[in-house]
C-alpha cells in the first residue's frame, strides 16, 4: 500500500485525503491548524459555481463537488442541507449562464430586492454548515484509519519521499512554502449571531450597492458576512468591519437588528489567479499541489480531490 502525506487540514486537504484513502492509499495529514481553527471552518459556505466559470476545469470540479454534497444532504452529522437562496445581481452581470448552473432558477420581483438592484434570482443550493461539516470530514477520515498530526510545516521537502506521495493543500501559506508569487491572502471576516428562526431564505450577493454581503441562517447560528480583502494577512477582527457587516445585513432583513452576537471570526482565503492542481517531480519525491481555490474551496473541494487521485494513480499505476 502506497503511503501518502497530505499537508493541510482544511477542506481541500481533508477531501483529498479521504479520496486517496478510498483509492487504497495509506494517508496521514500534517497541519499547523486543525479544525475548528482552519479557514475552512470560518467560511460562510454554500455551493456557488459562478466564479468557477473563469477557471480551467472549474465547472467540472464544481459539478463533481455538488454530486458529493448532494449525497450528504440529510445525513445527520454532515452539516449539509438544501436551502433557498435569494441573490440580487449587479446590473450587467445577469447573463444567461445563471440558467445553466442552477436547476430551479426563478426571478425575484424587483420590489422584493434590496434598494439599488433591479434583477435577482431565487434558487436552491447546498448550504455547508462548516463547524459541523469539518468535524464530519475529520471523523470520516479517522474512521478509515487516517492519522492527523499537528505540525508547523516549514519545508515540504522533509515530507516528500521517492516511494510515497506528498499532497500540498496549504492554502494561503502555499506561496511561502513553494515560492509561488501568484498566491496571496484574501481576508474574510464574519459575524455570528444566535440562531434566527424567523429567517427562512438565505441571502447572497457579490456586487452592486451591497458589495459582498450574505446571510446564512444555520442550525447552530446565523452567519453574516462578509469581506474580501486581497493581500491582507491580519487575523485580528475589526470592530468597524463588524459594524459595517451588521449594517449591510440589517438593511436586507430588519429582523436582525439587535440580535444577540456570538462572536466574530476571521479567515484567510487562498487567493490565486488559477487553482494550482498538478504533479511536480521534486528531488525528494512526487508532490501533488492542490491550492489557490480563492473563495470557492467548498464549491471545488471534491472535484479537485478526484483529480488528485487521478494524478496519484497515473504516477503510481
């Protein structure tokens, strides 16, 4: 049995590790941060493939990922469920592509949209409750015999082996480990409120007067966002940013005014102009790189993991 080491315990690392296990590899994970303290745990995650259109293989990865998420819908410990999402669209960006990406796309009347928007859609998507889902992935990996060790990895070469496989899923820190200057952090801050049972539809927009704003009513909390700050490495929450998020979200749904705050969290998405998913033959052994998913790691994870396995099988036969 070929041994594989995965560096990184976010959604990309765990998905890749699980798929490698299923393909017959003996897999260990090493990571500086462990769930619930990874960027993937902080994410306000839905399956949303619009930006995947700009990536080679992006829509294929997204479709593969949706297939796995749909298998998990209704599984009690997975944290995956279907929700209705309302999304106003910035003028000029409401193209025909939306109709091909979502099965039940319906227009939202203009008088039901926030001020400044004239077009919007309503459709059903998988919502990923990340605190539950990430714990589920860890449990699934360990149940298959996987081992997770906490380690601050400064050199990929020390883990590579001529007879084994190394998979690099180090997210925003991949650039520093590989010398890849195309990698950069995209800082995201979110606000968590107590569960808001009165909210029956989730909300998401990316552009127009509200900028990047979302409201995800989850079972354990109500998650409000967000920010997308390219190049910002700070993990310290900003009170001004929290106030801005609360103001934007309350302008969408006034019932959020005065809701009880749980906490504020920050994560660093792994920005890159394209996902890097390729096999590199290094002096120490084969390395598969799987990083640079920007803000759609949860939308692409299982599709990318499938390609990690494909590359691994091609390399080891």
